[in-house]
């Protein structure tokens, strides 16, 4: 009986030691591999630009033609932007985009709605902007 108990204890001890050795060897191999080939770290600007490239804004104007001083509502959805992000309305003057006084925030469900009065007569090319992300432009004719 003592011989059986001793052999069981010896086998259990051997199995435990072997398991520990295998686990340690596996960890050392993994550690050695990680140390030998370090992974390149992404720069903060690269990760920020990657997340911005995934962001998007859509826009739709409530009317394609309005009288000067009338209100136009711009609605749309955003993708990849936190709720509460500030969106601004811009119009194109020549070849340059200028920010107007109209702004809003992204609501629950990633939607937004922005009201603006357009006073400059003619065809207005407008877009919505957040940081470096812009929507496609829409044209509203102001009479």
C-alpha cells in the first residue's frame, strides 16, 4: 500500500513538474519571440487620421430654392463621431470654404438638424463640417 501511494505521489509530482516546465518554456519562447521582433507602434497622428477617415457626414437641405432671409433646415446623419460633437455649416465663397454662424451638435442616434438663414442671393454651395471631416456639398438657390 505504501509503494502504491509513493508511486502515485511521485507520478503526480512528476506530472506537475513537467506541466510547470512546459508552461515556463512556452512563456519564455513567446517572450523571446516578442523581444526579438518588436511590433511597430502607431503614431498618435496615424491612429487619429485612421479614425477620422472612418468618420462621415451626410447632408440634405429642406429646400433647393428659398427667398433671401428664409430659413433652410439641414439634416443628416454622422458616422464615427461621438454624441455631442459640434457641427458647423460652411459655404463656398470663390474657392474657399467659410464657416457660417450656424452650428449644432450630434444627437442620440447619430443624427443632426441645423437651421440657417441664407441672405446672399445666388447659388449657395453649402456643407457640414466637424473637425477635418466634411459632408458632400449641397446647392441652395437664394432668390
